[in-house]
C-alpha cells in the first residue's frame, strides 16, 4: 500500500495520491526548499526507524514533545493536562508507540490545536489515534492537505476551550496564526506563542515575522495591529516552538521594547 509522504524539510505529511514535485509549504515564501539537497520525501515508517519522540516535563501539567534527533523544522509540541481534559498544542510529524502509551496513561487527548500550517505535520494520524477534534483556524484552511473529519475550522478571533483556555487568532506570520492562552499555569496566564511571536536566541527580543527562514519582516501596519491585540491580553509567561524559547520574567516589558524597535 502506498504511504503518505512527509516532507523532509518542513515535516508536513501529504496523502499518497498527491503527485507533488515540490512541497507546497516549502515552496511558499515562509519556508524554503533546501538548496543543498532539493526536495526530499520520507515516510512515517522510515522515520520510526531513525527517530523517536523525547518527552520532557516542563512543569507539573506541561510536557514538551520533540522529535530526536532533530527532524525538519524541529518544533516541539506541548501536551497540557487539566482536570477537565488534556490538549496537544501544535503537532510533530512522528507519533511512536511510546508516545501513544504515555499520552493514554495520562488520560489521552481531548483536543489538538495548531498554531499555523508549518505544524500541521501528520495531525490526521494523531486525531485518529486519540479520536479527538483538531482546531485549526479557518483562514488557513487552504493549507490542509490531508482531509480528516475530526478537523474543526474555527472562524472567530478567539475560541474558548475548557478550564479557561483560549485560542486567540493573532495573524501576522499566517492569517490564521494563533496562540493558546492557559490561565492556570502562571499568575497572569501563559501564552503558547509558537512563532506568532518569535523569541530570539538572546532572549532579549521578540520578533514578529512573515518568514523567519527568509528573513522577511511584517509590514509596519501589521506590527501595529498585533501590538494593539496583545495589549488587551494578559500574560506573564511565553513558550515558543523551540526548546530555548521560554520567557518568564518581564515579558510584557520585553514585548514593549521589541515593538518599539519596529515602530519608532
Ligand atoms: Zn515542506
Ligand atoms: Zn511558521
């Protein structure tokens, strides 16, 4: 049987019937087809032989899931536990037996929510395995290539989940780019920002990007709009998509300084 194929550069999975020379996600300005290798495809079965998922507790109710050794973009997903159900924030392109067993032992998944198309990965497999809905913003629906009945497109500028958790559509990087706010993980709320807010390696700057790999900034008007949107959201902690991206101190001040660089 023909298998779904996974792009080696971005980790997006496509149905076996798609005859693609180049991955559309990588052909887009927000990613790139690697110059040295060109387009390479792999499969989930092949990945299972060479990679695994490392699960790390970041705090009592938050686990980081990461494919090791690094594969494709190398993002982490977050498994967040609550007393009314668990959520997976963002997705990674590998789902091995140990990960399934770990998540099941913690009560399974009640939902998956994804920040933007770079992390759609093989979410269809995750949704089917855990039989849960996948929340994706409707503005990015053109990027969904593997159809799945469990995908729920949400349309408003925010969506309430359980235990006070909220999906908030910020836009910028992609029109549907969204963040997850979890109110109970820190005093003023924790934001899982993916690359909607890109925390710099110095930890002293937060970038707003159209494309990180191609260094394409966002228009000033977009920066202004996003600043206004974030001013109304309370938070004191940020978790980004790479494992160093964890900010807990003076987050709003840092954001202000960062926005000033764009708007001065
Ligand atoms: Zn790709
Ligand atoms: Zn991205």
